[in-house]
């Protein structure tokens, strides 16, 4: 992340010096203000969803959902911890319903539990990031809404292609992560052998 | 139909909680309380990534990149009009929805290009934003191959979406 951010910032600065040097500070402050209002909005959304989440957890529904999704989660993440599985199960379910913002608090909690403190992403963390970045969406509600307001005759007819496309990208992501995880383990064992 | 899904889930949740003798009011308040510290924790990360994205857009690098990459995307079947959308999508959610709206208004909601744009947005996510927020509360700073894989998937998704819209 440090590298990506550095490249983005320095690249933009160099460009803006030629094109529009007086606007650099303005657009930065504007963006930060936008982030602030987004956060206030998010706070409202999170209050609703985290209230619901607490209910799901206290009532024991979370555990049931985790047990239901246990075979899938265990294969994907190779973890054996009911608390983490619960968070991941809720995160995945919210994503599927198209509730990205509801999925975020649970995703963050799951990440905290997966973190081993080494500073490098573990295979499970990478899997969770990629799953969320390619998330399966069964109901692209915002897109349908925009399309309807632009005067489409049947705004919902993009649902089927969207589901097919999203399922394919998600599968591709899972396969690539699994492949890279395997390569990484092989490299590690090779290194150990060399050291011996 | 889809409008009924959430209410049904909520009713089921409340009835189940009652059945399990959970104090719904107290529990909900306890959960809602956690939202404020969470937002305070993630605000700096969101601000940082949004500043970088705003600069990137203001500098015109994105449109330059779109021009440079257009032969490749055209070869893969992505219309030139949608390249900026594909490039911006990993960075900004609100920005890409604004772009989608432009496309819908300019080309008509039922045109091929608009349908492609809808499917592209529907099957992708704001990769950099999601990643920043998700790892913000951990010590993880080295992501190894997570972002490259996510970007490969998003590009594949865009190409696949255009192909699907041609067939369906």
C-alpha cells in the first residue's frame, strides 16, 4: 500500500506542476472534505448495521450461519476458529445481498482476527481481500436504480449477465489466490531446504 | 420482489431474537455504539486514498492512460467510451457511478454501451478503497499478490461483461 500511494501521489504532483499548479491544494482539501462527509454517512449506515449485527450475534444466528457455510469457508481460508468464521460468513452474506457497507464492519473484524502481526498478508487475508474485491453480487440495486431513472424499458434485464460475470470473476479470483498461495508455500520450503 | 428481502430478514431476525429471549433494544444500542469508534478509526485511511484519487483525476493521468490503453482494450472488445470507467472503477465508487450516469444519459439506457457499463459496474468493486479500509485496523502492510489478482479479475470481468452483453 505504501508503494502504491507513493507512486500515485508523486505521479499526480509531477503532472499537476505542468498543467494546474494552483489547484493542487484545493483538490486535496476537497477530497478530504468528501471523505469526511462520506464517513458521516458511513457512521449512520454502520449504526444501523452494527446494531443488527449485535442482534445476529447475541441471538446465536451468526454461529448457525457460520456452521452452514463452514465447509466452504474451511476450504477457502484453511482456518479453524468459529469466531473468525462467523465474521467471514456474515461478511460474505452481506456482500451477496449487495450490502457492501454492511459487510465492511464484519470484514474489518475478520481481518483483525486473521492478522498475525508480522506485517505481511497471510494467505487467508489475501483470500478475504480478493473475495471482497470481486464480490459476488446477486442484486446490483444501485445500477438498476440509475438505469431506471435514465428511462430504460426493462432496467432489471442486466441482472442475469451481471450474476454470470460476477460469479466468473469471483471464481477466477479464488483460483488465482489458491494458485499463488501454493507457489508461495513451495518457495518457502525450497528456501528452507537451501538453508539446511 | 427484491424490495421484500430485507424486511423479511429483519422480521425473522427480531422474532428469532425474541424467541431466544434477547433484549433487542439493549443489544441494538450496544452494537450501534461501536459504529462511532469504527468510523473514527477508518476516516484517515479513507481520506488518504480519496486525496490520491482526486489528484490522479485532476492531473489528467487517467484520461492519458485511457488513450494509451485504448488499443489493448479495443482488441479485447471493450468499447473506447468505457475505458475510463474501467480504469476509475477500482479507485472510486461515487466517481464511477457518476460516470455510469453520464454514459446512460449520453447513449440511452438501453444501448449496448450502457448495458456493458451496467454489467461492468455490477460485477466489480472499488478494489483500492476496500483494501485500504479492510486492512486499516491490522498491522499488514505488505499485500504481496492480493491487488494484482484483484485487478486481473476486474479486467477479465470488464472484457467478459462486454462479451456477455453482445450475446444476451
